[in-house]
C-alpha cells in the first residue's frame, strides 16, 4: 500500500515537474515561432489571421528581405567581426588571465583591480571622446578599428572569468612543464589553454552574442555600407519597412538564425565551463 | 655585489618583464578604449557643454549638485532598480526552480538546456519588437490585434485586458517581465551547472540523517550553491541596471516618466537636451552606485560563506 | 627558435601597424552626403546615379537610422572634424545656430543671391525661412541663409471619409464642438475617434502648439517663452484642457501615449480610427498600406474665435554644407541640382512629399495638393523669434501624456511646468551675471 502511494506521489511529482518545464519551454519558443510564422504571411492577413499555421505560406518575403535589406554583405561582415573579435578576445584575455593567475610581476594586483572596476563602470555616452580618439588614430571607419573596440568591450569579463578558472587549475602539469624548461608562453599554449577549454567555450558564446547583436558602436564608427554588420542593416531595414510587417519579420528571422546555430553548435561544451566559472564566487 | 647576485637580479627583472608582457595586449587595448574615454568623461562631468561648441564651460561640481535634486534621475534609478528586483526575484527564482527540476536524470535535459537559452541569444531589438506586438493594445473591427489581449478575450477574461504598454501601472512591470524572460536562460544554465557539481554523497548523508526534501534543500543545496548564487546575483544586478535597448525598442519615447532608466536618461541628456556635461555627471555617479552595490553584495556573500 | 612571448608580441604589433596603415585617400571627385530618411534612401540613390551620369561627379549617399543614431554620429563627427560634405541638422534652431557659430556650416546667402537671386526665387520662401536667420536674431548668428530645403511638409489633421459617412457625416468638423459631437457619434457605432503618434513627444507638442496659437495668439506665446507670462495662466490651462477633454470624451485611441508615429500611421491606414494628426509625408505611407483609403486633410478644428488656428508647416528636410570641405562648390552644385524643377518633380512623385521648388508644385499628385492649399496658415518653431528651453518643452510634453493617462490634472501640469520654467530662468540669470 505504502509503496503504491509513494509511487503515485512520485509519478504526480514527475508530471508536475515536466509540465512546469514544458510551459517554460513553450514561452521561450513561442515568440520565436510567432516571428517565423508571421514572416510567411502577407500584409493583408497578418493582423487578422490568428491561426498558428497560416493558411497561405509564401517564402517570398525572405527573398524580398534579403535583396532589399542588402543582407548579403552585412551577413559576411557580421561573421567576420564575430570570428575575429572572439578569437582576439580568447587569445588576449587568456594570456592576461594566465599571467594574473600564475605569474608574478610588479603591479599585478593594480592592473587586475582595474579590469575588475571596468566591469562595473559602464560607459554609455563615452562615444564622443571615443570617436574623436579613433579619428585621430586613423581607426575610424576601418574594420580593424571596430574590431579593436569590440575586443575591448568583452575583455574585462573574459579576463576575470578565465583568471578564476586558471586559479583552480592543478599545478602539477605546469610544474612538470617548467622543469622541462618550457618558456612561459609554451606553458600557456600547451598546458593552460587545453585545461581551461570549457571556460573558453563560455567566453566564445558570450562574446559572439555581444558582437553579433551590436549595432550602436558599428553605426558610430563605420561610414561605409560595405563595412556594416547585420544589426545596423536591420535598423535601416526596420525604418524603411516599418509598415511592411511580414517582410520585417523575415528580415528579423534572417538576423536571428545564424547566431542560434552557433549556439547550438557550442552548447555541448558550454556546461562544464560554466560549472567551474560559476563556483568561483 | 657578487656576480651571482647581479645575475639573479637581472634574471628576476627579465622574468618580471616577460610575465608583464602577457598582459600588455590587454592593457594596451584597455587603456586606449576604456581609460582614455573614461578620463574624458570624468573631465566632462565638470563642464557644461552642448556637444557642438568648440569650447566647454567649466562649472565645477554644479552638475552633481543639480543631479541630487533631479527627480527624473532618481525616478530612473528606481525604475532600473525595479527591473533589477524583478530580475533578482522572479527571473532567478524561476531559473533556480527550472534548474532544480532539471537536475535529475531527465531525458529531455539537453532539449531544455537549448530551449531555455534561446531568449538570451536573440538581440534586444528583436525581442522588443516581438513582445511589443504580443502586448499591443488596440482593435481592428472589434478584434484584438495584440496576442495577449486576443487570448484573454477568447478565454473570457476580458476584465484583464489592458493597455499593457501604455498604462503607467503596467508598462514597467511588462518591461521587467520581458527582461526577465530574456535573461533567465543565463541564470538557468549557471544554476544547473552549479547544482550538478554538488556531490551526491552529501545528499545521501543528509537522507541518512533523516532530512526530508526541505531539509536537503536548506542544508545541502543552498550552502553549496552560495558562491554560484553570489555570482549570478552580481551579474544580474549589473546587467539589469544597465539595460536600455529593450526599453527603447518597446516604448520609443513614450511614458518616459514611468519607464526611463539611467542609461536612457544619459542618452537623452546627450542627444536630446544636448547637455553632455550633465550626462557625464550622471554616468559617473551611476558607475559609483554600481560599484557600491557590487561591493555590498560581495561583502554579504562572504559573510554568508563563513556561516 | 624558442617561442617567447616577446617575439609573439612583436609580430602582433607589426601586423596591427600594417593593417592600420590602410591608405586613406580623399576622393575629391566624390561628394559625401549623410541622411536619416529611411523611406527616401532608394530615391536619393537613384538621383545620385542620374547626377553622376549627367556630370561625372560621384555622390556617395549614406543612411543612418534611427534619427537618434544619426544625431549621435553627426555630433561625434563634428568634434572629430570628419563631417561629410552634405548633412542635415535634426534639431531646434538653437542647435543649428551652435553648428553655425562653431564654423561647421557654410553660409549660402551669396549663392542664393547669384544671378539676381535666381536660386532663392525658385524656392518657396517659407521653406527657405526655416534655414534663414533674420536680423537681430536671439542666437547671435550673422543673418543669412545657411541651408537648402529639400521638400516641404505640413502637419494637419486627417479624416476618413468612409468612416465619417458611416456615422452620418459628409463633411469634416469646422469647430471643436462639432468635432466632439462627431467623436460621440463614432463612438456609439464602435469606431475609435482619434489617433496620433503621441508616443513621440514632438507630435503631441505640435498639437498643443496649434491650439495654443488658436487660444492665445502668437504674441502671448512668445511672451511666455520670454518668461513674462506664466504657464499657470488661464489660457495655457485651456490648452491643457483640450487634451483632458479629448480623454474624457474617449476620443483617443488606446495606448496613444506610447504609440510611435509609424504605428499611428498604420492605425489610420488600416481604418482603425476616423481622425488622425500627422504630416503630409503620410500620403506615401497610407498609399503603401492601403491604396483604397478614402481620406482628406483638414486643419484642426478651432476651439476659439479670437485667434486663427495655425498649423506647423514648411518644415520638410533640409541639408547644410560642411564649411571645411574642399568639395564645397561641388556640394552646392549638387544641392542646386536637387532643388531644380525636374528633380523636385521626381522626388515629389516618388516620395509623395511637397516639393520645395515652386514650379514643381504644378505637377504633384492630387491628394498632396490638398495639403498644399493651406500654406498661409502655417507657422513653425524655427521661424519664431523665441523658443522655449528644451527642458521646459520636455516637461510640458510629458505633462500632456500624464493628462491623457489621467495621472495629473491640467492645473498640476501647468504648475510643474511653471516651476521648472522659474528654475531655468534663474539659472539663465545667474549665468548672465557671471558673463
């Protein structure tokens, strides 16, 4: 008798938990799904037809959005920026984090606190001095200028995350390498990086998102259409197609899909990294 | 000095130098793109400037004094605080509950991990647009256009139908909820990861001691999760206080008195009223407030760890 | 070779330097133009192409949207001294004056005066007035013309003929009371009365300004801006009460205070409301959304007989020329070409906006000409002798929103605005004492 009751409770508990998770999952997916479904409709039906699957499906909107939005070059730029910036951040922050964690040099604490503080003090509106500086350095309206700027944006958080990860790294491998006479750089490359792979995956995801969804800095620093990333194209697209909802939705979907794929590809590795990064505290 | 000592000193110097070189790229980029604008902002906060004139007018701490009396500024801080509070409670509790629910040998665990992380992946512009449509209030030939109102109408809960984004009482809560919707994925993943590192044996030991579900939660789970919770709390606070793209995307300039946040105030002061000095003063004080909050959280969590 | 950090860094640095040394030649055969009008991008690009075919000079046109981003970019570029050859200033006259005084904008008076003022005479005087600084202007700018108008717009009310007929009316209201009667009748048959993009403060400000002119006349308004008449004056309370009345009669569409103009345009085009308050650029929007829409413009129904109702007009989009560019003459030549009859007719036809060129007015689409009929009733903040401080206008407009959502009464708002006005005046006086 007791076992049956116990089993019933267990089953009930299980059902409730599953229901809870399912509802949450639906609320996450629904807006995305709605956006996609709207992009398949046409202007006259989009507000009145409330069915989940529209009666008439047409993919024309995507073609229109692609051509009119000029998304081709924007997509290429976004991919370029994301890849280069994330690579840059990974290298630079892991070098610095390794040093903060494992090496000794004067001023170490000072610089680390600087990066810590940077994470907390935002710079909205620093755009005028930034722009003037970039122009003086000849970096305004260049790809490399925008890339360097974006590297800076993700730097503090990445350094801090990686440092704490390095802190937890076992020293035996490292000591062995040092005894073997490896230079510090070699140690970083052969020992440090592989051991911190999970954290690096987290940094990749986090910074890819930031770069992909960024548009404010891009609009400010870049003048040429050929250098613009996807989100800026989307802003212009929004303005010119504010009344053409289906095409707008198609454009939004185009802008959102690639990053979802990147995330899906990386998500397998991400969990471990977040574990250790989180247990830092 | 003996030869050995000299050699030691020079190799120590050499050692330090190569170590230092590791942080050089980061420091260089940081100095150029952060330190320099930051110093400029600090300087600007002591001036009155419209962004166009080639000369700025020095006013000392006048901007800061004015800031103290600026009701709109404090209002915006309160709004950001409200969003943060909702994020800390609703968003993180939800994330924790979901992570807790997922923290067992669940078949669909991977599916949930992916799905819950989709909102954070979307850009705020997209999220704002979609939710504005869902929360749209208005009718076309007696039929509701916004999905929420339409849904409420269909299930005969008409008295709940509202001007969601135009009603000052509901506008900010709606924004806070959408913000939480977008953000809980991060919390979920971090909590799940943290939960999974807790040694199962601790749970076994607690069961042996006669602890029920509640006992296990308070004696094993929560204490072990304190560091994770602390990190999530700090990141949530920093992220929510600085949110603004979502608000611009959902509200335009409407109801600014009820939905403004510090960053929108700063941008308004710059681009709208053209008072760069004042905006920089706002920026500096905002930064200080954030630092104070972060440090307080850290201190509290350190104290908790000792318990 | 031992891989050391030093060597790696040196390599990195070298690559950076090489990349950064991208050659920066300024193409003197290209004129750069920055604008913010998403709906006109295609047309402008087409015109640039035509110009290049005709003259061989390349025009590089760049769009930055939304307009906030555009303003940010212009300000940052001004400080960095990299403004384009042609750009626009989307702001109050005070800001325009600041740009001029700091040497960012060319004075074009002499160009307009050439050949017996040929260029000046070809354009509507009201359009030019927006870009003109009069003698004894309060901004301290040397009198003259500093910008070139591209087109003209004015902001009026619109009414949906079909919906009005449904309620039993076959002509638009001539007075405010008639308007309220019609609103009531429309409400009874389930049609929303009025829609406007009052989520954008300036549009609500415009409506209030129109009624202010009607209630108290220009002189008193200017006196208020000078600080001689308080906002708690009964006439100003009447202006606020206009909004209160509209709210009480249920005339306003749901969510009007967070509605941006593009959604308001959608509402009117999709016949969700019988009346709208919008600018003449709406002709293009409505046509795209609903070509069968049966509507016409009307001036806001006056509430008082003491002073004439005025609408904001002759404001369109204008371009200025960068004062420090070597391409100044080429830029001016392009702007002259843009405002010539042929191009203006093309622009007008494509974008459904009123042309700045007088001759082009003869060939505009019919529905636009209704908008053009009221040009003598137009006014605009940029041609007024005085303007209110931005902070006060902001408070005023937000106060209107509060009245509409029922949060504050007209008297409360008037008091708050006046309190702020006092503070602003005091600050001004303190500053004047120091100088």
